[in-house]
C-alpha cells in the first residue's frame, strides 16, 4: 500500500514512465485531511487502531517470535500462522505513515522499539523469518506454496519504503536492504527458479528499488513476475490459478484465483511495467482490470466471491449472501487502481478507489477502530452474533466485527491504508493538479511554474457541494482537474460566478488563478436506484439504493419487530428519498410464510402490508447490533 | 445405507416400533428391478463400478494400508486420508448387497479376499484402523475431531450387516463384532465420554444391534447421540455446528453444518428412536427434516450449499452456481428419508427419495460407471474441463465427471446405493403392500394372510403408465398402496376397468385380488414449469423445467455455437413440450454484451433473437462433453 509515496521525490530513483508523463502523487506531508468522514477515521486509526494492533500482536505472541529466534528457542514456541511476521511489518508501515503524516516522537519511539525487536532475528546472511530455518524448524524455502517467507519480506520492504519516504534511512531500512539482497542472491537469475505462493515480494521489491534507486530490486521483481504462470508451484485442489501460477501474467484476460494474491501481483506488475517502460504489459493489465470490474466486482467494489479459496468466481458469479469480499482485497484493489491511475491518468481508476474505500475499506473497522470485518457480505440472512471483545474470531463466520483473527491480515491493512490516505487525494502533472477524492483538506503541490496550495471544504459524502479555494498559485495558467464520479449525472462546476455542466469523467478548469479564487463543484448526491445486470443471477429482480459514493443497506432493526429483511419488497417505481434522519424508502412487508417445499407450479402470493424503511450507509451496518441485512432489495417488476 | 435390510427378518432382533406398526421393508432378494432406468444403472454398477472402485483402491494404496499394519510398517507408508479405510468397507458393503441381490461365487470370493486383508490389521483387543495406534503413528483416539476412527468402524459395521442380512455369519461379521465390542468397551458409560467428529458409528451400531440382536450396540449408539451437542469436540473455525456438536439433537430445529455428517447422524437417530420406542425424538426428527426440505434443499433434492465446509447454508441460501450438493449427501438424504418412511408410513419421504435418486444420485456416475461427480452444481458458468481418465481429481473444481478423488467417498456410496436399490421399491404392513418407487420389477412380500407377488411394467420415468399385475395373492382382502408423487396432479388409477382420479399422496386399492388382476397407474409426466420461492435469492426471476420426477437442464451444446446458457431467456408464458427427441422450449437468445460496470440506473436492454432449445434430464448433463449448463432458466415476468 505504500504507493502513495511512489515517485515522492525525496530519494526517488530514476523513474521511466511508459507514456508521456502521467500523474505524480502529492507527498504525504503535503496533503492533510482536516475534518469529515475520513479525518474521523484517520484520528481513530492513529489513536486507537495502531495501539490495538500492537496490543494483540503482543498478546498472541507474534512479536515474541522474533525474540525467540534470537534466543534459539523458536522451534518450540512459535506462535501464529506462516505469515504472522507480516503483521508486524504492516503495523510498522502503518506507524511509519502515521509518523510521516504528522511527526510524533511517541510514534517514532514505537517504530524504533519494534525495529530493534525484529533486528535481532535477522541472520548474518540477511535472511529474516520466524517460521523456517531455525533449529527445530523446516529448512528455509522448503514450502514455496504455503510458507509465505517471501510474502513476509515483501511487507518488510514496504514498511522500509514508508521510512525511506519520511525519515530517510534508519535501522529498518538497513534490515530491509539486507533482506532484499538475500532475496536477490537466493532467487536471482542464477538462483532458485521459483516464486512465492503469495505474491507481495514483487510489490516490495519494485517500491524498494524506486525508493533506494537500486535497480537490482526492480529486476528481481521482474524475474519473479516473468517466472510465474508456468506451473512453478505444485498443483493444489483449487488449481494453480489460486496463486496465479496457471498462465503467464501477459496471457491472462482477467483476475482469477485468490483475490488478494491476484491484486497484489497485478499491482506489482503495473509498477514493473511503468519502471521498465513496458507499455504492452501496462495495456494488458488495464484490460485485466476492466474485465474484472465489468464481470467480477460487487456493487460495493468488493472482490472475491468464494469463501472456500477466498477467490474470484466466474464472470457474474457474485452471490450477495456468500460474498467474501475480503477487506484486504479491498485494500489491494485500491492499491492496484491507484497505480493504474498514476500510470494512465484515467479517472475511472479513481472512481473505483472511491467506491472501494467507502464501501469496503471503511466498512471493516468499528467506529472505535478496535473491531473489524474480515469479510464483507452484501446480505446477512441469519441474525449476526456478537463476538466476545476479548476473543480472536474465525474469519467470516460472524456478522459482527471482531477484535482480532487467527488470520489477522485485515486490521493492519486497514491501518496502513488510513495512515496514508491523504496521499490519495490529488496528483500533479506537467499541466497542473488533479483532485481525485473529496474531503475537507489542504493540498500542496509543486508545479514547474511554482507552488500551488488548495483548501477544500466539503461535507461530502453527506452533501454534494465541494468548495476549492486557491490559497497559493503560480502566476502562469495551469489546469485544475476535478473528477466527476461516474454516477454524478448533472454535476456542475462554478468558477468565478460562471456555472458549467460537468459530465462524468475528468473536468478541467484551465486559467490563470489568483489566490482567493474559488472553484465550486456541485455533485448530485440524491438517493438513486441501481439495477444489476441480468447476468448476475444472485441479485436478479432486486435493486440497490446508492447515494453519492455510498451504497446503502436495509437492516432488520429498521423493520417492525421480528421482521426479516427478506420480507421487504419494493413496488415498481419505488423512490428513495432524503428525510431528516437519512434515506427512506416505501415498500411492502410480506407475511412470513411456511411452505413445505420452496418450488411450485405457480409463483407464490403472500399477504403484504405497506411499510417504510430507513436505510443506512453500508459502512455503518451492524453498528446498531445484531440483525439481518441486505443491500439488494427485492423488487417487483 | 444398509437400511433396506432393516427389519429384514432373517436374523432380526426384537424391534419395538414407536407407532402402531408402520412399514417393513421387502427383503433384498424378494424385489428385482428387471429393466429400464434403474436396471441399467444396477447392471453398470455390478459389472463396472464395483471393479473400478477396487482397482482404484489398490492403485492409490488404501488396500495396502491393511497389509502394512500387519507388517508393522504402516507408520512409514500409509496412504490416503484419515477415512481411507471406510472406502474399503463401503466397497465391501456394495459387494455384499450385490451378492445378496443375485448370488455370484466371484463376488463372494472377492468379498472374502478383501475380508482376509482387513482381518490381519485387527489387533487382539478388537481395534481396527490404519491411521492411528501403530508404531510411528499418533495414539488411538488422539484426534476425535478429525481422526475418523469411529466413522471408519461405523462403515465396517454396515458392511457386516449386509453380510448378516444375506449369508448370515462370516469372517467379516466376526471382525465387526470384535470392533464393535472394542468401541463399547472404550466409549461406554464408564469409558471415554466423547464422540467422533464424523457421525457414522451411530448408524453402524444401531443396525448391527438389529442384525445381531445384541442390545449393547443400540445402547452405545444412544450414548453417542445423547453425548453430542454439548461442545464435546473442540471449537473450529466454522463452529461446532460443523459436526453437529453445537446443540443436543433434541433441541435442534433444522439440519445444519456439514451435510453428510448431519444426515448420517439424523438417520441414526431415527433408528434409535424407533428401537427405543422414543416417539418424542421421532417427532423432533420429522420436524428437522421438514424444515430442512422447506428451506435448505435444492430442486434436485441436493443438500449443502457451501463448498468451504460442505455445509448447509442458512434458510433459502441456495445458490445454483455454487451449489455443493455432494453426491454423498444425496445418498445420506435417501437413507434418512427411507428410515422416516418406514417409521411413519408418510409417502412424502418416498417423494424426496425419488427426487434425490433421479436428480442427485443418478447424476453422479457416468453412463459407463467409471467416472463420478462429487459435487452437483445446478449452474455451470465456465465451460467445464475434462478430467484425465487416469488421474484422481480435486473434489469439485471440474465440471466433468472424474474417475477418482483424493477424498473418494462418493463412488462407493453410489455403488452401495445402486447395489441395494431394489429394496427401496416397496414395503409391507399389516394391511398390505405399499409400492413407493416405480420400475419394471418383480416384488414379493409375505403378508400374514399369505404370499403376494407383483409384476410391475413401466417405461417410467420416460412414460407415465405403470402397470402392476398381481401374480400371486392371498384369498383375503388386502391393500395395495400406490404413491402418487406430489407433482402428479391429474393422476388416475384403473382397477378392473374402473378409472379413479388419484391425488398426490397415498392411493389405496383395497379388495380381494385374484392372480392376473391388473392395476394401472397413469401419472401425468408432461413437461412443466416450476417457480422458486421469492426468498431463494439466487434463482429469483427464473423457472425450471421438470418432467415427471426428472429435473431438466439447458446445456450450451443445445444453443447456437458460441452462445452461453446465461444468454437464454424464457418469455412470459413459455411452455415446454415433448418433441420427438425430448423436451423443447422456445426462448430468446440475448446478444452477448460487454459493459464496463454491471450495475446501472436502468435495467439493461439487449438485442435478442428467437430460438428454441432442447433440454436434457439433469442426470445426463455433461455427457455430451464440456460446456455451460443451467437448470434455472432466466424468465421474463
């Protein structure tokens, strides 16, 4: 997820973009979200989630694993799954971005303390890992399919990049450099010709190459990418597509297999394509993204239909009730779209990022930031049950957020995303500044002609007005580009008293700005009905309600006592509306029925009563306690 | 599956039925299916499948495991999963039923050879198992959750019951008796207070009690049943409902968790309820069955929606494309319904048996009987891929039948079901004979007043006429009961030239029969449209076509080249019809579309062309080669 800092500039390696320079990110210290929806989540993340994650990692023994390697006792005492190390690294990355966004000696001290703890586990040859290679353990790299050794190192490298982009060199960067060198020595052109079952090392290496300027890491990432897809890994029950080892990346048409694996790998491939000037690869990856979004993505932006293998399903296999939509796949999707946005400048990538941030990533944490959804179903049929606050939870069996998981990848993934979120707001290019995500914020950007500073004021996504004040500007003409979301038909932009209609896509204001100029974007955020494609079987005959970038849902707490959300049916022409407390819609409540066999010679008719229901943003579901829930509401045609 | 012989009579233990005597089975040697749909499958089973299973068990080393236990080398060489032993026992059961139905010295020799091979692995105290307790292995009963030790013994007991019901005592029965005694000694009232993670020992014990007359085995089965549901087994990711250890069986409202586990357990509970005279338990089990059929069963009779944990989903969670519907769950469902039919006389149980036999059990094997479906999806979105003939296959990843599986429970389960199928045709009671399943066959039954012999002639399920000739009859009046399937509205029964309308349910002809009398049943088997309940989200806006007891499906091979079954839409009023070669239906073929996002502000409209499609019985799907398939056809309303 370190992509916000890609090309940041302080220690940037030579960057060779494929196309006439696309977009460059704004440095993390130059953009600040100051209030509103995301500011609140960033605050909670900084003051609760980071500490929560560190507490749990101590509690379940994942931190102690590093101590035990140093003490030589790890063979007897190791705790957690193969990838437990990566959680410590993702926490370090999150802490580093938080410190980069707003330096704090306490954060820095925690980073350094964790770094010392890790350092002692690194061997003289640079290898670092708590699961293999120590006395009483299997040998290093003896299980490439499931061992996650390189996956863990990839996250270590991403954490180090976050340090490189902020405090420059420190001990964590040294550890990472030695680990990366060990990987290159072991898996280089003349080394072991294999890949890791879980892509991630590729991402870490390509970012580390950029941040350090050392091209060896880029070439190693490229090697791993090119090696994949030839049946390098063993066959498994779900097929080699599970770890994208079924076909070479250049031959694939769509993302498939384990969703997080597929998305991390594709994100890394975009970076490699950009840094090696491989335009053909980039176009292939754009097509894979487009096919995946067109046929294998939920309304929420969620990806991955299967619980069993946490995998993408076939085209249009998007069951609402068995949606897996892992939070980490949402984070990974944001990472991929961000890289494609930077590489191409196409704002449809920013559209999907917004959808996924609001309707997957923001769904996961509780308002307190100390409990999380691992999977994000679109339909909860059985009343959810609360998790005990002090118990690690199975991944996806509960309909309530849980404080921790045996496989606890999601909390730290949310933490590192929120810690670096301000970097996603805007980019710069040769021609000006592009604002992609709307939040009350300040954005600074260095154009060739001089410094730009913007102040954004908005109640988005509750309200559709976004007011951008130019606080500082070069004298020369430049372009301010605004993203008009794909759903925002009827948007307008007001510049210096003149109002212009703005169609979905990129809207550009080109002019000589003066300090104090105001650009006002008005997005139509009234509630709207959305229909699914007829090929998505699971939600045929239903509609969803969206409002601005938010997907809404119906919870049983909004219905008469005892009613199930599945009894609620919308009549033809149902029209959701804003009311004082939120979105309301009129529907019909079917009587509960008790038939002996759910299939019959005639459509079943049932007694009905008129009712109105109050819908809530999906990201807030289950906050009111256990119940049933659905996004796609039954609809009479 | 040995239930066909329950109460058979040769060596029957005292039976204490709960209700005024319900139904008694016909002995397996007294009923013979002589031609038609099931006769063909029985022939293939006898002449191909039994040998195929024995070949594969030798090939993958599951037979050799028994030799290795005797040789003391098993710790180093054991092959297969924890439950590999059970496959050998299920094969023995299938061979035994085949031999019982039509004695054959070759079959008997194979049974005895396999028995000798097993015998050498039994220890002096009666324990038998190849996975635990030998040098180099974990101790016996050290993994009650996943070890399957008692599960294996349960299948051994069922195999022995098949011998007891046919050749009476032999070596296999001795082995089983010693194994059962060991189980009673180890897990009895003063023994280890636990249960096996996979129910099956309960079924084996209760049947073995009946067949031997030894009530200790019944009481041990009862102990296992009563012990379950108190969190005896460890918590697992999917919850203790996975192995029905979440709530006591008397408190459960519906089947849940792993489908095969739930169905085996419930079948055993019916037997225990009958043999202990526990009418309250029987009524609870009837309610569980009814709730499961009303809310958790596919149109095909298939049970189990989840791939991940092979489990029942929530009520109405019945996705067609991710239907698991394990073949073994179909077999187990037939076992459960059969026991409830015997215990209550209610023919709705025979209805579900018919549905499940035709649309799950018969779907699994290829026409040659040497390849099998493990899972039985109702919708195949991606063209299926063929399995190599000489390779064991993953369970459910292919859309084609495979010769063998790493977890290969289904082939032997199909084999033992087909070998004993004729026992399901009819039952007797104090008042007469009940015919439940229709096939060209001869059925003999001993009534108190004398011998009955029936000859059944039919082309069912292709044709709806069933002609029953009374070949032998007592002089006294008796009742011939015919099952009118629930779908058969408009059936008629013709007795001695007089035609009477017969409603779905039990139709009884009570009279003094004379040899040569003919009763003619006419079932309306014209193709019909079936609608799903509005709460089954996954198939809303679709209909299925059924014809008689058969569910039909559309395969892409029936459409213009390149078309996907998902493009086929039925107009309002679509009417399937019998044509010369089968069932034809007129529909509309939508043009393939390529949208960027499958959700929109208006329902999508697409170009369409009229087309007719030929539907095939679901049991024959994939016989024409790889393609896409669906049972539930999109339907305009």
